[in-house]
């Protein structure tokens, strides 16, 4: 990048430098977790941080290119602790609905994609929002009207349900009398007819029939994902499912090949997929996989999906949903979960749990407590947490892996979740502030493609508990009423979650996550100072991004 032509090192001056170390009170413009007036990079590592004169004196023999921040902030590179980059990029490259907001736009996009790709046997992609449809449920008829002759399979944003047309149902042999599979449901209307929505394991009735993604497809997707995430200031991530899941190709080999070829620049930890139809015998396979990964890609975590999602009543709850919808599903028997987590802990893995409901959260905490809790275990999502379990995160050393963007009064939550939780449980949603006050560590991630990977959208919500201006949900009547404002985080806390907290769960805290001498120069120069009073956090952008002191993104202005 032409604007950074290094001589021997880089010296950043002229703007607030947030170190993330917890010392100092920040800059005059706003404050934060540690501050400095200069940062020097030599040989890809942070060589000095603090006073400009002292930094230059300590490195008197080094010639620097000087980057004048011009009032912009310098931060550690952000780390997304829960993301699905390959599937997110595949959706961007196919029939991408994630940037659209209503049924008419979805149907028009499907028609346009099908017309532009007449040779594709299946129409795939996804990213639709449940809030765009009554009851969160689209219908096959709308797809049949625009693509009557080819099967269509479109997962929604959370990938716990899929919208299919009649041709897809026929190809899979799904009729009105097809039984629901274990841990799944075929949506049916009042007459018992399959409507074209498949929940959870019911998607697996179709996914084996989809055209197989190739190694070339996955390489292209990973390249696009890395480019896109770098542009947002994200220099590393934990891939929340590395393995063959819901008919997908295992991207483990993609990461290995990218690392060995030298074009994987991000720091990636893979959470290896725990297959629910297998038991402890798979641990040997996971250990063997871990042994193959080194360098930029490591595989030191294991992903266990303990329940589903509240919108389709598969999130595991301690008490039944209102309206007679049961208590949800524990995907792994709690006793077996305790045994598996103890074995994984003993094998040196950190467990990355998916837990939405309060029962699933408790089952995961119980499993860690029984294991001896020596690893970097973390629980993602945390939609509903019983108050009795909030202090257990800090007591057990379990990290709360938050997807902050969801913690608002948006339409999907207000219409498809809250009415079935009831008033008391609705007050237990996304208790980030309470977990932090009780001594729990926070990490942060996006769950892209479930939601945008833009960290500043999520940071806005973490701090304000309201929808970002301009979002798809911003027009909902209560979108700008804070959801449980006592659970808000400070900007400092939110940034720590996206830096040191996320690097901790990925086992990278000795490499990156703070601006400390000796750590890697993974850095992001923002377009402004986010700590300045009145800054619209959702609108912050990354101007320059570095990994190991090498520029990997420069925003066009």
C-alpha cells in the first residue's frame, strides 16, 4: 500500500492510542483502558509504546516512517470470537439476502439470481430474516412463483431454519406425511401441509442433495472472507464450526492449505465440530486434527452445540415456553456432556459451547464445573441466563462469548421470543453487564453470516442496548428503547471483549489483543476517536489495518 512504505519501522503519533491494558485514563477526548501518545513498530512487533520522546530515545538507531493519526484512534486489531467466515462469504458470492429486509425484496432477489444463473441446478445462498414474515415463517409458494422448475434452499440468518420451494421438497421426498426427524421439525400449516420451512435437523433431509462445494469454492470464499474482515479491522477470529455440518464441506483443509501457501494472514483458531451422533471416541480424531494445524491456523477448541434457538422453540429452557411449546432441546444429554467436557479438558481442548436457553447455559456451566475447568472454555450467545448462573462465569473461569448486536428490542426478538418467555425471563436476556460486574470475562463475536461482522454495529449495541441507526430493524417502534439498560457495557469493556477477551479464548493472548511491547503489531487505525463525546459508534470505520506490522487494508476515501 503506497501510503505506508516502511524504512525500518513505523511510528504512530498524533492521535489517541488505546492500549487495552487497563492503565491510565485515556486521552483528553474521551478516555479508555490505557493510553499513550506514541507507538513504534519494528520487525512486525510493538517495540515501544508510551511517551513519544521516550519511545524515540529507546529506539534511537531506528529509522521510522511516521504515521500521523490526525486525531484518529489507534487500537489493537479486533478479534471475532464467534464467526463462520467461509459460509458467510459463500452467501455473499451466491444468492445473498442478508442486506435485504422484506419478503418482496427477497423474492425479487431470488428471481434475479435464478435468471442470471440459468445453469445452476440448485439456487442456494441465504440470509433472510424471520421478522420479515408473519410468525417468522415464509412459504414455499413465494419461491414456487419465481423458481418453479429448480430446487431452492435458503437458510435464514441464524442458520437454524431453511426456506425451500416445492421442487426441493419433492427432490428430498418430503411429503405431508414425512415424520419430523429427531432434533428437527418440518413446518406445517393448519391442514398438515409442509409449508417449505425446515427447522434444525429437518434441514438435513435436503442438504445431502445440494451440489457439493468444491475446494476451489472454499478457497475463493476464505480469500473473500479474509479481505472483508480485514476491511472491518478484524485481524483474527475463531471459526465457530470447523467440520462437516448440515451438509457443508469441512473447511479444515482449506485453512491448512491457505496457511501452508502463505496467503492466510489472519490469526485463526478453529473450533472443531463435535458430532452429536458420536461419543467420546471422536476425541482421538480431534486430537489428530489439532496436530496438523500450526502457524496462522490452530485447532485448539471444540464446538458443542447444546441447544437450538428460541425463535423455533429449540433453545433449552428450565421452564416451558408460554403457549404450550415445551422446554426446547438439549442436543447432548447433560450427563454425557459432563463426561465429554472432562475428557476434552483432559485432552487440552477449550470447549466453545453454543447455548441460547437458560437450561443449556446451566448444563454447560455444570459440565465445566465437573471437568476441573483448566482450559479456556467459553459459552456463546447467552440469550437467557438464570440469575443464579450469572456469578458462575467468574467463579468457574468460563468466558461469556457475547454476540452483542442481538441485545435490542428488535422485531424478531420482540415478536418471536419475548411473548413466549414471559416477563420474568425477558428480564434475563443478554446479561453482559451483570456477568462483568460479577467478575466474568467477556469475549465478543458476530456470528456472521447470522448477523453483520461489522464490530462497531455490535459495540454500539453493547454500549447503548439500542438498534444502530440505519439497520434493518431501526424502524421497529421500540428499536431505540434500550433493552435492559443495566446490562450495558462501557466502551472500554466492549473493546476489551473484542480484543484481549477474544484473543484469550483463542489462545492468542500471548501474541495479540493489546498494545504492549513485544506483542505482534496487529493494529487498526480508525477514522475517528470513538471515545469522543457523541461519537456514533455504529458508524466508525477502519482506515488502516496491519498484521505483524504489514498493511492488509487501506480504506478508500
